[in-house]
C-alpha cells in the first residue's frame, strides 16, 4: 500500500526537560506525512519487556550495535523507577515511506563519528540527544540519551505498532503518575490548538507547546481530534447567548443607521428594537455558526442530522495541562481573545489573526475545564483504532 504508518516516541527525559515543543516543531515543519495520532503514555514493566525485545531483535542487521544500546535504554529509562511510571509521548504518522522520512528528521542513533564539531543541529538528535563514550574505548558508552525513538524499517514499525495496538486500549489517556506536595493547589486545564494551525506543514503547533512550557506545567494528556458538529455546538454553546447579548444591539443599531442614511428618515426606538431582535439576533447566530464551522469544518445548518456526530473535516490537537494555578498560567501565556489586544510574547499575539481565528483555546475556570474535557471525551484516544485499522489492511 502507498500510505503506511510509523511512529516517534519522545522519551521521558526529553519531556521532563520541556523539549517536547521543539521536537514537535521539527517533525511537523519538515515532513510531508501527516500526524494522525498522539498520546501521552506511561509504560509498565510488561510493555517495557516486550518493547525492548522487539527493539533488540529488529531485522535491520546493519544497526545491531545501535539496537542493543537502544534496547538497554528502554529497559533502564522508559521503565518505571522508584515505584513511579514515566511519561513518554507517542506520535503516530501516516504517509508514503514514513520510516525513512522520520529517521532522517530524527537523525542517526549511533553515529560513527562522535566529534562535536561534526554536529550541525540539523536533526532532532543533533540538537537534543547525547552519546558520550570513553575516549580510550569507543565501544564503552558512558552516557546515552536518544531524545526520540523511531523505527528505520517498515517491517519493524509494523511489529512495534502491533504491540502498541494491543497495549494502548487498556491505558488511560490522562497520565496520573505524580504525587504533589500540595494537591489542593493542583488544577487541570484544557488547551485546543485550533484548526488554523494544521492547514499546512508548520512549526506553529510545536512552537505554541514550547511557549506553554514556560509555565512549568506538565502535559498529562494529548490527542489529535476532529470535532463533530455536535461536539462543536455543545462545546461553544455558552458562547451563543453571549454573542446575542453583545452583538445583537450593536448590529441592530448599525442596521438602523444604514436604513436612515439610505432612506433619509428617522426610525423609532420600536423599529430599532425590532431590528435588534431580528437582524441583530440573526447576525449573532451567524457568527456562532461560523465558530462551529471553523472548529468542525462543517456549517451546522448544512449538516444532515445523521452526520452531526461524525468526525469533522478539520483537525485540532487537544492537550491537558496539570499543576499549581494551571488555569491562570496557561491563560497568561495564551493572551486575550482578541490577538490585537494581546501583549507581546503571548501565543495569540504571535499567531492569532482575529477573535475567531486566534490559534488556541484554553479553559477559563475549573468548571469550564471539566465540562470541556467531557465534551471532547478526553479519556478516549483514536491512536489505537487507527493502528488497528491499518494492521487489518496490511494483513489481508
């Protein structure tokens, strides 16, 4: 088949050092394959044992030295330690020849030359990985951090993905592996990187994640999602009445002024109220419909009832951040709804276009975060289903 699947696994160390955004930026801006799935995972011992075995026994005989080094890393660094599982980020890509393309972006695992002057920063591993050997015995690796893991061959990728397909359905989409000293101060907030970030290959999503990393909050959940019309209507439902309240009087008044100018007459207050209740209200409802269409890709009034719950035609990335004062910290970095009023250095000032196309959403209260997570079904993740569908096709 022309289009196949492969993956990149971002290591716990890379995540802990808040390098996730930089890695995602490289992957998204330099590839012509599509990111179709994302999930924060916390591997258990059974997963680690099977994964390390697959890595050690991979069929690429030209890289057995690197395979053994990587298998040992999986056993030592991805596995739980001190009674705690560690977060890794699973990124699923689809396209033509994804293994080769991802390998080229990620970079060599075990370069023959470790001279620092030979590093260029071109690949992810050039920038974020470390491999230190004993100068007197180059076979003796004293420190190794690969930053990311990705298979070089499609056959290897398929074997690994089959393991992920078996393991992922039993995992929660929200990783809970942290005990906080002050749990009462811990909040969770939802962030959506909106569809305007995904129109073409761009570093924007990764750069935005990198900007949010300055908060010191932890990403505990992530997924690629296509909002259905029904989800978008429910998610933005509270906005509808606000739009009517704010916009209907404004555009009712504008309609009155235009009519008076055109027909050279003075309209009564009763007519103004009628214009507000009719034209003004319809204008506000149209603005709401535009929001729903922007987020789902489908105009709600043009969507057949039987398709209301089907995935939309545009995608977004949903993230859940956790930590002290998470709501305030994220919204401070995000900036106000109107990008033109946002301070310099905020996400919306850097990347937003207008009040609707403002690049990202963040919950504004604990109650809103809980409601929004429920609407987008945050505990569900499509990555496993995508892999299972792919495997069923190649096994026919």
